[in-house]
C-alpha cells in the first residue's frame, strides 16, 4: 500500500512540479483532437511558473509517494479585468463578474495514481483553499480539448459548462456559489 503525503509549496519550491507539469502538457497533447501542436510551446515555464508569478493569490499542493512527486494541484485567484483582457478571452463575453475569480489551473496525477481517489483529494484541497476567500464566488476550470475524463470529473463535482475558449480548443466550466452575506449590525 502506498503512503502518500501532501505538501504545500511556495515560491521556488514549485520547481518540484516541473516534471509533473511537463507530463501534463504531453498528456493534454496526446488527448487533443484540435491543434495538438499548440502544446509544443507549453511547459512548466510557460504555463505554471508564468501563471504562478502573475496571480493575485496562488496555492500549490503536491502529493508525494515515498518523497517522489506523483500529483499536484495548482489554484489561483485572478483579477476579472486581467482575465477579460487576456488574448485568450478567458471569460465569456456576456455577463458581469466579480473583481476576483478563482481558477483551478492544473490538476495532474501520474499514470498509476489515477482512479483511486487522489484526484478528488487534490480537487477538494483546491476548493477548500478557494472557498477561504470571501470575495471569490466564481470559479473557472479550463479543460483542454479531448480530455473528456477531466470534463466529466468536474461536471460530477458540481461545475457546469460555461463557454469555449480559442474556438473550442479549451472548454471552460464554472461554479458560482451564492455570494456571502453579512448581517448588518444596529
């Protein structure tokens, strides 16, 4: 039986996810039916590290088996303005959004660690972290084309289809919780 440990990473420690992130990009390319060559330019430096450095808030948790990274989840809080102005048009053109939006940016498990609940555990860690922000009521997840298992996983966990990005290269799913209310004191 495996003995898995979980470690929250900060700053330069995210380097521990380099190999896993690069594997994720190759995995997504292998699943893609639309423009798989687009993944050739995607790697730890261009995706995770760049996003980590620019995010308003960030959270990375790595799962280790015997000290070896076998999976990770990377979540961010982003400004709606930055997402709207992104060249990738990450938000749908219609609708109003709060100033800050949560994103589950990456969730990846090595082959052999899938299907045993580890993905759900990492997903739950991400959602708990995003729920800790009282001003984050909208959470997006962007799923590469062809990764139907990931899409189904997020739908099963309460997300719903929102829109296509880059002409369908990416599917966006969203979950909106009721805005928290505060009681006025008299």
